């Protein structure tokens, strides 16, 4: 059988193309003999006379070329029904095979399309759920933020109930936490004036704060007065006389007994100092400083005054200056240490102890000034300058600068008065002893006066050696 050209309807898939080429090559390389061709023709004639099935009657193809009958049974997966196909020639086989391959591909793709659609639906469902969860979380956060802000306004009733309770006092363990909460509410109301009735709540919060600060002031005054009373009672009973106590003003019990009051006041004072950046707490802290200085001054002013008066009665002006300044420095150092125990954060402020140190240093100034005004000795005045400038302001004040810095203004004032008095006496001396000097006859007896002085000096030397 001669090789024939490939039909135009042959599909171009790889497997089919290879099969078709193989069949064509086979026919070309294995030609049929005339006898074989005659046998095929006889078979074709016999087959052509056999009737076709009814379902293929209309598809009968005339001619006898390539009269090859193939019966193939194929089962598809669409509805599981058996489909019987009768292929008459190669072209129909290739068409059938192409359809079968397309059906298989379509069936495979349909499975993946179904999975893709299912996955897409589930992803879409998850996205909806995720958006709902995010919206729920946003609403929860919004509710929490709203609840947090509303808590500041809700605290008004709670704080009011606690502060007006008959059992509430500064020493109560709930007082300081409530004071801190009250400050937070005030700060929130000040920072958010746009909220409804914020100004009304702010006014009520400030009223509660004023009441709390008033309670603190009363508590500080009570504790300080109680400590002062205890110290004074101890001073009266220690030796039975004020003079004995005045000699021991630096005695430990005066400071130790008063220091015990700091343990009771320290928590509230530390709380006030930690908030001293706010105006109301700055004012109450300054008030506490003033109250403290008042109590300490009432306690030690008489003792300091009496001790300086004793120095004035017993000692000359230079010695009085040295002793008075040394004693006052000692008192100021002890007072600064005690003040630091009460107010550790604000003790470095010079003005904090001014109302205590200034009256004490004024006692010394008032004692020295009358004697300075009447002092005529240039030697004493020069010695005073040396004591004040070198010993007091130079050495001791530098060594203990923090605790004695409050004395510097008074000491410099005393030094200025000494300079003024020294200048006046020097001018007076120059005027009287030099400008108005008139030599006497005795002053002009030279060299007899020098010879007389030499003889007296020799006699004194001999007398000393003989003794």
C-alpha cells in the first residue's frame, strides 16, 4: 500500500504526531505485494457487503482505501456510562484520541478549578472573619480607652467620700495614694478642657486638693509643735536650769529628740518635695520650711543669744569674734544637718533656712557692732580683719560651704564694718599723730636719747642673765 499524505484534520499533539509518523514510515518501508493487496481488497469487498450498525448507518464512508475496522470500548468518568466508538480510519482515531485527551485534561482542570474556587471562598470567608475580629478588637480598645478616661471623672465621688471620712488623716495609709490619684485627675482635667463639664470637675478636684494640703499643713504644725514641747521639757528637766542647758546647746538630745519627729513627717514631706514643680506644692513646701524654721528658732534662739552674751562679757573683741563665729558656725552646721533630715531634696536651697539662720547671725552682729564702733586700737581692728577674712570666710566657710553658706552675708557685713572702722581709725591716727604732730624738747634730745635707750637695754639684758 502506497504511502499517503497525512490528513489535514490530524491533531498536532506530541504523542499523536509521533504515532502518525511511525505509521507513515512503517507503510513506506514495508510495501505490500500485489497478492497482499488483492487479499485486502477481497476482505474489503466482503466487509463492505456486511450491514453497518443502525447508529453508524449515517456515518458510512464510501471507498475502500484504508478500510480498517477497529472497535474500541471506552469508559468516561462523566456519568460512568459505557460509550462504544467504531473507528473506520486513522483520521477518526486521531480525532477520537484528541477528544479523549481533551476530556481528560478538562476533567483534571475541573478538579483543580473546583479546589481553587473552594479555596477562594474559604479565603474570602477568613478575610471577613479577620475584619470582624479586627473591628471587635478596635471596639474593645476604644471601650477601654473610654473607660480609662471616664475613670478620672468617676474618681471624684470616691475621693470625696474618702477625704471627708471622719477616720481620714495624713497618717492614714490611704491618704498619700489618694492624693496622688487626685493630682492625676487634676492633670487630666487640665489637659482635656474639651470634655463636657471638665471645668466643673476640675474645680471640685481643686477644692479637694486644697483640703488635702490644709490637712498636711495642720499635721506638720502639730508634729513640729509636739517635738518642740518635748525638747523644751527635756531641756528644763535635764539640769534644772537654763544656764546649764545653754552651755550644752550643741548637746545631742536637742537634735536627736527633734529628729525623731522627722520619721513621722518624712513620707508626706518626701511626697511634697517630689511634686514641688507644681505651684500648689511649691507653696505648701515653702510653708513647711517656714513652720519648721519658726519652731527651731523658738527652741534655740534664747540659748544662742545667752551663749553669745557670755562670750561678750568674758572676752576681748578679737577673741569674741573668733569664739562667736565658731559657735555660730557649729549651730548652723547642726541645724543644716537636721533640716536635711526633714527635707533631703530641698536642703541645698540657701533660702530654705534663711528665716532661721538670719536671726541667729543677727545676734552675733548686734553684739559685735557696738564694740566695733567704740574700738580705737588699730591692732585689734587689724586682727579682726585677719580673723574674719582668713580663718572664718577663708578656711572654715570653704570647708563647710553647704551648711555655712547662709552665714556668709552676715559675716561679710561684719567684715565690711570692721574695714570701715579701721579706715576711720587709720585716718584719725594719721590726722592726729602725724598731721598735727609737734615735737617736744624731749623728742629732740638726740643723740642723748638713743644713748639712754642703749644703756637701759644693756641693763635689762644683764638683769635677765643674772636672774
